[in-house]
């Protein structure tokens, strides 16, 4: 699985923790930045990751900012992206099984690194359940195509 990562300064340290976890798991990723804790604008990084996932260059994306909210809003502006802000493992699993979320967003200022890694692991392991959820995701796509 190819994973695209991105953050602003508010999520930079959490992204570093996630990178270490992915490396330990032998999972391939590309970091789209930011590359230090200097203040930047989250739309720049969230858009790069979302565009790469939407283009099919990466199967999944993970975005971090201070709250996880800004990067989630940006990512969901890109057609084909279903980004989910998850700060618990129940939501992370459901985001895959029910919503087929292809981007996970996290807030460094909201949760600790241990829980964040558990959420990432849960989200990466879970698969879309299909069935009735397929119909609902198709309806999301239909709404998106009206843009
Ligand atoms: C940066 O201060 C902060 O606003 C950003 O990381 C994020 O939380 C935005 O949603």
C-alpha cells in the first residue's frame, strides 16, 4: 500500500511519529511536507496529498494539523477524496468500513501520539465493507459529480 503523508507545522511532530510507525511496519510512504516546525499554511500540504491520492498515485493519505480539521476540509474539496477526521479507533474503523475513507486526518493538539498510532493502525488495517455502504458512497460520488 502506498501512503501519502502531509502536515502543517501544527501536525509536524505527530507526522514524524506516524512516519516512524510506518517505517517499523515496512509500509511505503511519501512525505509531501512540511519538513520542519516553521509556520506554514495547511491548505498547501493538504491539497498536495489529496491530489496525489485522487490521481491514484497513492492508495491512502494521512494528514495532520493542529486539530485535524483544516486539512480535512481542504482534502474533501478534491473530487474523489473522502477524508475522515478520527480521534478514536471506533471512528477510524468505521471510516474505512462504512465510508471508504481514503484520507485520515488527525490533530496533534487534540490527542497523544500513542492513541494516534493506534488510530492509524486501525484505519490502515480496515477495509471497505461494501454491501449497503456501496450505495451510500455511490450517492456521495453522484453529489460530487454535480459540482
Ligand atoms: C495552525 O495554527 C492551525 O490552525 C492548524 O494546524 C489547524 O489546526 C487548522 O485547522
